[in-house]
C-alpha cells in the first residue's frame, strides 16, 4: 500500500473532478458537502449544495436560520437530523469558537453530527492534519489492493484500515484522502465492475493481479427491512390542504399529511371524517428507508369545514415554505395534478 501513495496523489491532481466545495479548501464548504454526501451521490448533491450555500453562505447565517427554512432547503436529501445537527454545530461554533471553524481534530469531532470520517476529511483537507477518513470507497480500494476477503462494513476491519493508512499518510494528507476516495468513486467501482485497466494502481493491486477484482470485497447480504402500512388522508377545504408535524418516531417534527398506521377501509374513512362531501381512493406509494419500508395507501377527502388540529395551507405554500419528506412527495404531486 505504501507504494501507492504518490501514485494516488499524482493521479488525483491530474484527474480530480471540478466540484464547487473544492474551491479554496474552505472548512464550511467541505463540512456542508460531506454531510450532504452521506448516502447521496455527488451528481444529486451539487444542485442542493449550490442552493444551500447561496442561501446560507457562512456559519453565522447557519446558526441564525429558522429551522423550518433550513429543512425546506434540505428537502429531498432525506435524513433531516443531519440538517438539524448542522444548525446545532453552527451555534456551538459561534459560542465556543467565536464563529471560526475549529482547526483541531478533537474539537471538530466534538461537534454534533460530525463523526470520525467527516472530522478526518475536514481536518486533512482544510488544515493538513494527518488524519484518515474511511468511507466505503476507501475500504473497497484498500481491500482490493491487499486482496482481503473480508466484510468491509465490519467495524474491526475499518479500524485495521484506519491504522494502516495512518502509518503511510504523506505531508499532504488531504490530497491523498481525496485521491483514494475519488479513485473509489470513479475507477475502483463497486458491484463487480471496476475499471482496472484505467487504474494507476493496477500493478500493485493484488486483487487485480490474482483476478479477484470482481469478487472482492465480499458482498454481505443486507438485513431485511421492517415493513409498515399507512393510510394517508389528503384533506382539502376551500382550496387548502391539511398538514401537521409528525410527533414521534421516524421523521419526527417533519411536516406530513395526516395519516394512520395500518390500511383503513372506505367505511372507516367515512366514520373518521363524517363532515365530508366527497371521498375517493387516492394513489398508493411504497417508500424505502435505510431500515424500513412503508406501504402507503391514500384517500382524497373534501371536507365541509376546517379541522382545528391541523395546519391548513395552499399547495404553493408547501412548495415554497413547508419541508415535506420524500415519503409524502408523491401524494403532494397527486394533489397538484388534481388542482
């Protein structure tokens, strides 16, 4: 692996993609991008990132933004706790570090929502600290180079890779860390289709030399997801629709359409909302989270009066003000088409 360090750095300098957060190694930019990139592809993140930085250009602005406005900016990225943690961390930076992003690894790691990977990325890229950042790309590249038949999601294996890479970190650790991640994203691809002939490390890669590139790392069968059923009530009165904040569980404190767990029959809907003038079966949607799968039915219901326990808004207001999680977006689209 030590023989690959300079090759990775030189390859990165000549082949790195032009990404907006790589301009000037600004820790705020790197921080926001790394949080957005968790479980989201770069191509999808770029427009969100550009919009976010335009609206919230610095730490002070992030600390002051209203949470609903923040979540609206985050709408579509999912995992909304990440956005809330950004604001919490920004407030801490304003209070404890006088508004200046900390340059010490331990201080960075202490911020809400920042784990070892993100702390290592910021520390090495922005402050040239010799810290590693281990993600799936790094694990895959290391595993193939060493021809290790192991589970890359195993915490002990991640610890091993972290210790081994820390031994060989160069004076410019940011370029090395970004280089090995970039290599994993663009060349040393997952799912058995690495571009080995284009790889600058092919003559040092034991998986390639032994013909194992397509079977290493070992694929671990994913755990089955918990399945839940929901009925969504699309309530409308005088051109406005009902929404509410979710009180607990998944998507807590996010805006949603009124709903109940389980599938509700037409007769039960009539009993639930007796002051209706029109009821019809709406669309169905299946939404997949990292550990759950929601099967969702819906009813479109026109009421004869408001229900005080809900917030009544226009469709335009949902578009511009209220952050609606991805699980409910198909039902919002359905309402817009019925407009």
